[in-house]
C-alpha cells in the first residue's frame, strides 16, 4: 500500500512539473512577423515549449504553424519576475522577428538575434 501511494505521488509530481514546463503562452500579435524562416500574419498565437525546451511550437490563425528552434535559454531571475509573461519581437526596418518568449516561472527562450539596427516591440501577456 505504501509503495502504491509513493508511485501515485511521484506520478502526480511529474505531471505537475511537466505542466509548468509545457505551459502555453497565448498572445494576440497585432502585426505580421517572421519565425523559423516562416512569415506569419497578425492574429492570435500560442507558443508552447517542446522537445525538452529546445524548440517552441507556434500555432496561429488559419493553420499557420511552425516549430522554431531555441537558440539558448535566458536567465529569468535577472530579467523578469516569476509572474511576468511577454513576447519580444525585433523590428528591423519594417519587419518583425520573433526574438524572445517569457513564460511565467521559467527562464526565457531566445529565438532570434540580429546585429542589425533594431528596436524591441514587447507584447505583455496578462497572467491569471
């Protein structure tokens, strides 16, 4: 009986941990952007970490989908609070590129870097 309780408790702990790391961030993006070499229109998007946090699945309107590779993880403690959620785009001239994804209580996802002159466009996501 004790072993059964330990197995159930361990399974629940693993499910809870995986739920945190597989958390989906839902964002309304008011402009078109590029990610994973693909053009995306403005609209509602969901960003979900995948493959052991080495990639992010992008699901958008009208069946626009892609898997974007994560360049590196960004230490959340120096950038954000545990409740912050936002997506950062790099605007180079008139084009936007998916740059960073910040999901609450996780380190950030660095998706794109440019040496070109650019500005950041941050979309904050309300956290429930």
